[in-house]
């Protein structure tokens, strides 16, 4: 499905990013892996980047070829990390890398953002999302203070804003055929799952009881691969829930719909 495609995948050193890189290569892609840590999965090119640093991301652009067919923004920090750093990596750095990479993209390229079920409440955060639209690396601490973004809220907000950003860019590069979509997993059994349980406590425990099991990276990677492939060429600004039915459960129960 990805045969011959040149892809940039962030977060390749673990979890969903690692599995997506592995699957993409199995499907015939040329993978350029990006992470702060060196990966164990084999890739054609690895670029070490700290997504919380503008200078580090700038150094990446000079190492990239042109004609890139896809970008998968998978790297991210859990809510146990300091709020400022979470927003820098999960939102500010992601957006800065993406916009800077657009000139390197081939026509009809695909951008896939790894969002989260945690971002489902984005409509209630539109004022803060609007305020974050031009957020720079140097303004994150002030932004967090202004919107009382502390602790786990940093992760939730980063994913809310990412979903909204995906929707906003449904047609931004339409004249070149470049599309942007998102994938929103629920709880996934990766090295950072324990961070979510530790931070969210009873809420996470309740979610895990409702689901039949947590997801696996192998449940998410094929959906990312699909969105990177030509099979998704008519999908623009879509956010796919890949969460074992948890998003559907929240929609149904929140609107008074029970199983018949």
C-alpha cells in the first residue's frame, strides 16, 4: 500500500511510531525516522531531533530530501511531563515541523497527526485553541498560566488543539493535493500507558473497565498507514477514532442512547 513512498515518521523510537515505521517498511516505503532517542526499528534514515526546540527542528529541514510523500506526526509526551514541555512537543513543535516541511512535500502528499480520545472535548476549548494558533516556543509558559493549563490538562489541551488544527487545514494545500487527517486512539498499551493511569487515576481506571482491552500499537499503525496511502486521497480534515468503540460509547451515552 505504501510501496515506493518516501515518508517522515516522528516518534520512531517506541510505541505507535515504532510500529508505524516497521509496517511502512514492510509495505515498501522509504522511512525517514525522527525522534529524540535512537530507534531500534530499522529505517532508511534517522534524524535526531528535540521537538521542544525550534533550533533542533530547523536543523532537520536541511537534512530532508524533496519529494516526501507523507508525514506522520506521532511523537508526543505524556501528561506526567511538565505542562510547558508537553505543549512544546505535542503542539508547538509538531505544527512548526509540519509547516516547515510542506515545501519538501510532493504533490498529493499526506499529513497524519496522532491525536487522542483525550481531545474529544475540543469544542469546549475553542477560545484557548484560538489563542494558541500563533503560539511560539517562547510563549508557552505564559500561555499555560493564562489558561490555567497544568498537570494532565496540558496533554488534553494539546490533543484538543491538534484535532481542531487538523479540521482547519482540511483544504489549506488543496491546490497541490496535500491532505491532512488525524487518528485518535484511546488508551494504548505502550511504554507511556502507565503515565496516563498514574496521572488520571480513577478516570483512567473507569475507562479501562469500560473497554474490553487497551489498544496495541499494531491496532493503530495500520490506520496511520492507510491515511498515508493513496487509498485515503479523498479524506481531508478527518479525525478517525481508533479506540475499541470508546468514542462511540461516549457519544451514545452522552446523548441518551443505550443498547437496544
